[in-house]
C-alpha cells in the first residue's frame, strides 16, 4: 500500500521540481514540506494549517488535494493502530503479570538448585598452614588447616577431627630425612581434594 508522503515526493521528482521552489511558490516553510515528504509527523505544523499545506502542495503537483489529505489521515490512523497494538502486546495485565512472576520464580528456583548441585559436587577447599621452612630439626610437627565443615579430613591416611568451623590440627612425628605429608579432604558426595608438602628432618 502506497503512502501519501511517497506519492507527493515521487510526483515532484518526476516533474523535476526542487522542494525549495515549491516552498517559494506556495509560500510555505521548507521544513514543513520536507517533513510532509518524509512523513515526520512530529515536525508537522498544527491543524488545520497542516491539511491546507498538504492540499495546496498536492494541487501544485497536479494531484487531487482532497484525496491526498484523506490518504495522509489514513496513514496516520494506521500508525496509531500499530502503536496501540504494540502497547497492548507489552501491557501488563493480571494474567501477564502472573505469568512473568511464575517464570521469574522458576528461574530463581532453578538457579538455586543449580548452585546447590554445583556446591554439592565441587571438591572441598583445603587450606594448610605449612611450616615456613621445609627443613626442621624438630621431630614433631604441629600441622593445622581448614576445609569445608562437612568434609572428612585424613592426613597421611590418619583420620583427623574437623570442628564446626572446618578447622583441624594434628601432631605429626617426623622421621629423619624427607617426610611427605598428604592432606586429603573428602566431601559428603565423595569428591576429594588433596594437597601435599615435603618436610625434611635434619640432624640436631
């Protein structure tokens, strides 16, 4: 379906008439004629001046002024109907609000389940307070650290008590030479994290 603004512009171009000439002949501001041809409704003059300009412009081009004005009004009505449809689509009715809230609730619940699944299946974190020096002349090493409170900790396969905050400690008897210390933390789901460190017992 053709638009009245396109019809005016195409007719003028076919007749090889400059828009500035039309403005001069009709004694109409050029900006209004340009807005009419580009169908920029926000730049149209107020009524009834706008309809009079469109009518005179159409007649200047040899068109039926009344028909062109009617076509402009038809185009304007169609634009308003389309805007109304868009507003209706995006309007918040009780049904659409309920649907949106339901979807948001499902997304939040799904996110919670996913985070719990990841937390349940991830390896527990283990932090060990290793001695600053790898070598020592002390035959007893007091080792401490922290992990997830629900985890089970073993140091060199020996079970260690973990308190409610996830802290643990153990006295380790060192043998002369290199002593490899392995700390393993296992979650309820059976996923483990292990860290190791070597401490060398030197002669006093």
